[in-house]
């Protein structure tokens, strides 16, 4: 199947220093304190059954909004919603949450391959990387599902395959993300986990002439060998320690302090991977908020000598550097 690239491809410098939010472009400097990996709604029913009729947007807004306002009290100004297509991405919902919260909210393009491809649409199994990329690029240029709302980053996902290497399907997702980055300048976030898979992704990206600085190793906390965090950061990759909504605060503090000791704090991203409204559960089920970084992690880091400048690096400078739209060729 051939998908014609009939739309305008942004020039290399179109998005330099800009972030694409639900409401449009802003300067990267206007992001302020940023949570780079959160979820407002996730539906795990599968790509073959998902439908926005499964949730009531007003009910979701009423459930989620107090948690966003709570984060705002801690100075948060921008949140990246990492729920991908076919897992509950709903840009109309996000638009309403942005308006009511006053926060900058970003959404994504891309496909989620983890969990044995349960959340991949049929086209992703049939199409080549160029064809997948053309779908994602179209969302960047023309907007998502006719809304005019454009994604601010690329979100893919791979399985570690028991440590046996990425499947051909997941390699294809990485290649499609590389093509999309080179055409749009959007940063690639990949739900990954262990280091072996992350380094395989980085090798594919470099083969596609994409620099490690365009790649966010999502859920790097799953890799318990902290030397691997250091190796990836030294390559220029963004090491994302992003499950702080779920505990293990002492372990996060040790990992972050270890990277700071190696003078690599400027390659670290942190977030909660928290939320989220679950369709089909009473009132959307349990919802974890977006404040553990401030109430649990930062006090531990202060005891390790972290300063306000360090916290500014983690929540302000690094997200702006990681997600400002620009092509980063290898």
C-alpha cells in the first residue's frame, strides 16, 4: 500500500525552540516546570475494541481536573500526556483539560507495540516504516482526526522480548519514528524498560541518521544496572526515570544522584507515569496524583545535597531541551 506524501513537510528549522501544545505552539522557555510522562485516561481493552464512546468526557474531566490543579499548586505549568492512539488518546478531552486547568498539555503521535502488539491497529502490521511515518507526519502537519490539534512528540513502545532482541515489528516502529523525527523535528519517546532494548533502539536510530539526543529512554528505571543509565546518558540519550507515582523513592534518589555525580544531570528526565481514568471501572478506578516528585523525591534529594538549581535542571531546563522541536541528525 502506498500513502502519498501530499502535504507540506516542515522545514528543518520550522519548530526550533518551539513546543506544540494542544492549544498551539509556545516557546520552549514558556514550558516552565514540566512533567514529561503522565496519563489522564488509559483504556486497555485493545485496538480492536477501543472507542471513545466507552467513556464520558465530562466525567473524566471532573475526575482528572483536581489532580492537575493540585500539581499546578506545586508550580507545574506543562504536562505531557503519554497515552497513545488506540490506548485512549482523546485530544478533545485533552483540549478541555487544558482550558479548565490553565496548564500546557501535549499529546503524541505514534503506535504502541508493547504487550504483544495488543494496541497496534491492523495497518501497523501491514505497512512499512515509511508508510507508518507518513501517517504520523500527517498528524503533525494536518492535525489529529480532523481536529486541527497537533502532536508535540512521538510515542512508540517496544517489548524487550525476554532479552532476545526487538521483534521485526518493533524495529519497524523505531524506523518509522526515526523517519518522522527527521521530517518534523519531534522527539521520540519509547516505552522500553531494560537497557538491552534501549541500546538496540539507539543503534537503529543511528543507522537512520538520528542522534541519540532525539531519543527518550522511557522507563529506564526498569534497568537496575545504573551503569547502563550512565552509558546511555554519555551517548546523549535522555534517561527517563518516570515511575515516581508508584513508590521506590529511595531508589530513584540513588539513581538520580548517581547520574549527577557523573555530571550527567542534564540528560535526566523525571515524571510519575501516574493517573489515570480507567473506562469501565466505577468513577474511573483508583487515580494516582502528580505530586510525589515534590512531596517524596525532592526531600530525599535535598538530603543528598541537591539544590534548587538542580531541581530547575530536572523539571525546567531538561524538558525544554528534550522536547523543543528541531531535527537532530546523527
